[in-house]
C-alpha cells in the first residue's frame, strides 16, 4: 500500500497492509521512486522476519537534495508533521536512511524516544553511522570463518560507496585486521593491493565528500571498476539491483563472499550466477540489520551493549544460513518466510530486483 504525502513530494509504502506495526527508514534523494521504496519495504519485511519480530516492512521516500541542509531541514520538518499520526498510533516507526540523519526525526522522538546509544558519538563517528557498517563487517567475518576457518585477518575487501555505511564498513574491516583494497564513490574507484589508508580516506571525505578518492593520490578508474577488484569480500553499497547476472559473472575469481551494505542488491539472475560460481551471497537483510537491532534496543543500552547484541545476532543468523545447501541467501529467505507464516500468513516474495 502506497500513501502519497501531501506536505512534501514523496510517499510511504507499507509492505504488509494491515499489520499492527510497520517500520523502516526514510530516504531523501532527488530521484527516489515509489517502485524503489516498495522494494526496500519488502527487504524490511524480510529483515524483521529474520530477526523474529512480527513487524511489517515499510519505507518512505522524499524527493529532495540531501546536500542542501536548509532545504532538507524544512522538508523533514513538514514530513515529520505529516506522519506524526501514524507514529503516535504505532503504525509506522521510522528513522534515518540514505540522505537523512537521526537529527531529522527529533520532532517524532517526543512521542517515541530512540535508544540513547543511537545519538552517541564513538570516537569521531556518529554511532548511527557506525552501526550498520559494523554489522556488515561482522556478517562477512562469520561467512569467512565458515568457508576458510579464519576471519578478517589478512583478508581483503572491495567496498562500493563511502558514505555513512561504507565508511563504517571500511573502518571495522581495518580494525579486524582486514585490508580495504578497493573503494568507489560516484567520483570513481581507487585500488591498492596492499590496502588503502582508511583513516586518511575518512579525513579526506570530511573535506571533499565523494571526491575523496580523487584526492588520495592514486589513479582513479570509473566507479564500475570496483567490481573487477581482486578481493576476498565484495560489499555492494549503492542502489538496488547492482548485483546483476553480468556483474556477478565478471567478479574476480578471488571473491569468496558478497556482503551487501545496500538493500536489495541482487537480481534473481545475479543470485543464481553467484550460487553457480560458489560465491557466498549473503542476505542483505541480515548483513545490514545493525540499525534495526540498535533501534529495538533498550532505551538505556550503551553503544557497547548494542554492538555486542548486533554481533551475536548477525553472526548466528549468518552461520545458520551458511549451512543451507542452496547457499546463505536462500537459507535466510526461507527462515524469514517461515517466521512470516507463523504470524502473517503466506509470505510475500523475497526481495529481488526483477530477473
């Protein structure tokens, strides 16, 4: 069910109309569409089901420029005013997504407070930025241990995108002993087999944004070249459907694991190719579940409490999925579908982008 917004150009999509509660982030982008938001809402349904929560998926999209802070603030204030009745009734719970930040939802927190850890700052990074990326790195490590018996130590990653989530993934990979050997933004891809200096890149990002890759001092290739990188783990982090059949066919032979930071990265053909090639396609709705776990934490949970819960939950789900004969993506989809049957009825189709 799609609800067209009146005070701002945008929409809210409820994936399970009639569910007692639905939840999902609010995305702000100049080209966001209802079709994209519907796919993301479906991913949220599977995310909650994988976590054993009887909550329907939802997602909101607002058309606007997230880089224009004054405009973003005004749009988000009008948006919060419009959806306040949904929030007060508990029908729709929302928080940051691409282009939005926890501060944008302050008008709604008077009715339903977010856990205090969400607004904390860890080191120099907002905790909400760190949490999703942390979960992706944990998921990849669980898969690596299943496949090789070891974790990130000595392993490498290629990361698509270096925004809020991509930065968190890169920092956590490096902290766990891995190397970020390739990184892309909309400005291009840089590669370094010995490993990129993540902290230097984060500092450059604060000044130059996506152009940080051009300021690093290496040759800059087109963004799509990220998928040709020789790495153990590939982290898709952009918009839906990036892991198509042709892209999956072209991945370097070194790739063992695809650990998505983005929602709905796979087409059905792409997932089939990865399975045929023996590459572990991890479920996006588990890899990037850190933020949902955080928002469902106790109000007084500390950042360390939230990280510990996220790590144990995501690790358990990935380990369970890795045992499925058709691969972890199928395993996680079946687990989520089984939970949906227990409280909703026939589950909707899993989140894929077309064929």
